[in-house]
C-alpha cells in the first residue's frame, strides 16, 4: 500500500477486492504487484505506470447503471423500421443479381444508379453519398442480405427479414450495429461519421449516453469529447482551438447519422438519448468488452440482501459493482456503514476487504458510524483511512499500520474463489529490496493471518530472495508468542 502523510491510498485494495474475483491469474498478479510495492515502490492513481481504474486507462471493467430493456417483441418489430436497415433492404432488392467490381463493390456506374434509386442524401456524386452507399453495401453484405459469389452479387439467405424469429431479428440487428461501429475503428477507409475525432471517441459518446437514460445536451457531449481528446490524444493548443470551433457541427453530423442508424433519438429539452434499440445494442457491445452492464431486474435481487449476504456475493463474484450500488441506494449512508462494519469486524479477511471496499463508496454522511469503528481492532485502520481521505479528524497511521494492511490484503486474497496457489500467479508481485523488507516487517505486526501469508509467499513466490525471506520470517513467527488482535 502507498501512503501520503497520514492517508493510506486504498485504491489498490479496492481494485483487488472489486476486480480480482473476476480477473484471470495473469491479471491478478499484476494488481498484486502494485499492492505489495511498499512505500517506496508503490504506484497510485494518476502517477507512474500503475493502471488505475479510470476510463482513460482502458484496461479495467467499467460498471454501468442498470437499464430497463424494452421487450424483445417490441425491439424485433422495430428493427426493419430503422432507416439504415430499410435502405439496406432496398439496396439488396435493387441489386438483385449483378456483377461487382474489385473488392466485391458495385462498379462506378452501378453505384451511381443505386444512389439515385435510393435517393441518398447529398449532392449527386458527392463524398457524402458515396460514404452512405458504402455503409449500406457493407451492412447488406455482412448481414447476408446480399451474397458475393465470385464476381457477382446475388440475394443472400436473409434478403428478406420476414419470417425471422424475434431472436433472429435481434441477432441480425446486433450484426448491423457491429458493422456500423466497425466503420469508426481506426483503419476503416472513410470512417463512419466523416469526422476523425468523432470516430475516435464514438464508443465513449455511446457509453456516456447509455449511462444517462434521460439524454444529454449536445453541448455536454461536445465538452466531454473535447476533454477526452485533449487528455487521451495529447492534443496541442492549436489543435484544440481548431476542434473547439468545428466540433459542434461534427457532433451534429454524427448524431444525425446515429439516428439514421437507429441508435439515437431525440429527447425532451433538446437532448439526445439512445433509442430502445440503441440501448439494447450498446449493451451487447459493452458485454462483449467485458463490462458490467446489468439490467434492472438482474440487480434488483441484491437490494434486500443483508450486508453479510451482499459481501459474500461480492467476494465470490456473484454480485457486480452495480449490484452494490443498488444495495447502497436502499439504505441511508449511516445504516449501510454500520451493517458493513459489523461484517468487517466479525468476518474473515476476505469479507473485511470486501466490506471496507464497499464502505469507500459512502460519503461523509456515514462519519458517525465509521468513527465508532475506530474502537474495533480489526477495522480501525480502514476507518482511520476513510476519515482522513475525507479530511475528517482521525488517528494517525504508522508504518506498522501500513504493513498490517498489506498482510490483511494478502490474507483477503486467499479467500477468493481461485486462491493464489502457484508460483506463476505470484510472479508479478513486486520484487527486490522493498518486498523483502516488507516481508521481514510482517512479523512485527499483530495480525492473526501473518503466518499463513508468510507461508504462502515462502512456498509460492518465484523470487528466491523473497521466498527465502518469507520462510525465515515464518520460522520467526512460529517461534514467537501468539499474535494479539489490533
């Protein structure tokens, strides 16, 4: 754990408890390394090369608010009515069976005839018309409305959508959206929106709109894109000035295209929101990316659990962060804090780690309950850190307290569904003098799990210096007096 002044940075602990239960072994070891880096080697949010849990880092699961999906029957009925889908069907019907050029695309004269027949927007022969026709052609071919057989386009197995089941229609819609979003990916010729910046940040815009069901004003979306572009792309002042002047029009064009694609619709007060089909499709995309995107029904079952039941579900990975948020919403901050602290006091290291991580979600309104926990030997250090982080009076924490929390964190890991059991899983623990010193200091703190943690490191850590230090420290711990709590 890292520490600044009297405040322990508990970000690493939160990441361990919230993420390790779902992470693969190689991911767990990376997070473990950050936790055991020690006062000199630790890396915290916003500094060094530590992978923090902000969106810009791109490496962590994000948790989104629960959504209410429209019923499948309504969604399926809406798919053929999407302008993009309707035009793709019209293009497939117009094409019938005809020769195609290189790359399986319509040759120039046929492309111009198709553009005129479909009445695509834009001046005749313009880049806008060509981009729209290309998008329709890609969707028609990739979703099997059309099939390319040698040098000929012909009707595909889905050239008509009538007769498809609701599930099949939604699978078709999912494919349409993937084709649309793929056009925004780097390397796709022509892009999707006609704006390189909007294409670069399209996934962020859609994810943001997914999080705010009532919709967002274009000015708010534009501000978010500007901030993200400046930070993520390290844009200079000249570029940002140019973008600030042009982004409003580029965003308007992008929103119009997303509405044509069936993903976005108007909302009251000049805002834009995801359409019901857009919510469904963006959720599918976020699921593929491994994010936590529950429905309201999926998290409602957690709202009435006891704190002990919630902690057990979160520790085992059965409850995602979104379920925790719903649980907290059903209780006052003080009530939630007292329930969580009771679990932390009486539970295992794993339960304590999860409970104190959830406690971090609460604001100063929970101060009274947390302050009462300062008298509990097994949780007072977490309570002190909680108070310090919120600039509230609390006892100072020492170097020994830092070591105690490190031991408690490692002890919590042994309670996860897949405990650390091989040297490969411990291979990314920060090595060197810092970890050796930390191991040696573990015998000086009164933690009931010190011996089991040392034995784990001594048996499984691949670095000889660390494993040797852990074995020596374990021998010292066995020969000493029984540890005292607190």
